[in-house]
């Protein structure tokens, strides 16, 4: 799957993610969709070629499904912050899209 994806695009970054505003609105939070596997999938997406995307609320473990075009409010607690920082450190440096 990843080799096919790489062969289709030769410019820019491929975004890798477990959640975004569309996924949250239409399919549910990563906790609803992946359950206890949400951390494993976050690490997996951080190791793929491309750019990992962190959706607003992931670091705060937001488990609320939002209506389409609703923005999450800021929260003070960030229980997944350190975990996500460590996951992102596993990724090898990527060349700039301008260098490709």
C-alpha cells in the first residue's frame, strides 16, 4: 500500500494521520474508531514516509465527537503530549518538497 502511494505522488508531502476534523465529525474520535489501539496507530503513522498530522485535541485526549465545522475549545490538560512527542521523534528526517 505504501509503495503504491509513493508511486502516485512525486511532489509535496503525504500527510499521515489517525484523525482530523473530517474523521472526527463523520467517523468518530480515534478512541471510538481504534479503541485501545489508538496509540499503536499513532506510532505507525509517525513512522511512514511523509508528514504526520496532529489534529487539535489529540494531545488533550479529546474524546468528544464534534459536529462538522465545530472547533474544539482549548483545554489545560495534555495527557498524550509526551507520548505524541516521543512518537514524532521516531520519524527520520524528510527532504523538503522543493528538493524532490
